């Protein structure tokens, strides 16, 4: 993998968490751009508007449109369904539901840098 070439869509309604995630992603050295979205609807808009997003990090519990709904929309959309999606969870019980709807990986909040790097490597080898 070349350094700092990835474009990541980060989706979380908690803006402090979103900023933290952005700075962690940029610090990995693999990511050149982080697109931020504050809910699922916002995220779908970015996915439709850009074709250079390499993977997304997706919170589950969000207002307007939650992460499970995003998974359903993305996996049903011919042009988006291959998008690698890492789900951000605090609640273990949401994992099986997210997996059923097509999540590729999981990160448990609070997110650790080493776990984040491990997931980035997994997603980019898909
Ligand atoms: Mg949330």
C-alpha cells in the first residue's frame, strides 16, 4: 500500500468523536482525506456525489438515518454495494445485526489506533 492515498468517509453524529476519528485516520499515514458526515442521510449524499471513497467508518446509532439503514441502502445499490464498511459500535448486541446487513468489519468505541490500522489494512485488501 502506498502511503497516504486513501479517501475515507467517516460517519458519526457525535461531532467530538468524528473529529477524533478524523485525526486518528490522518495519523495512520495511509489516509489523505477524511470526508465527514453527521448522519446516514448525509453519508449517502457523499457516497452518491463522489466515486473516490475507499471505505467508510459507520456509527450505528444516529438521528435522521441510522447505520443499519445506511447498510441496507448501500448493499441494495448497484453502484455502492462493494463499498467496504467498518461499523463503529459501543454495543455488542448491534454487531450481529450489522453483520447481517453487510458490515465488513467492526471497531469498538473508544477506538484504538492499532485496531484502526488493522481494520484499514483488512478493508484495503478486500
Ligand atoms: Mg451515535
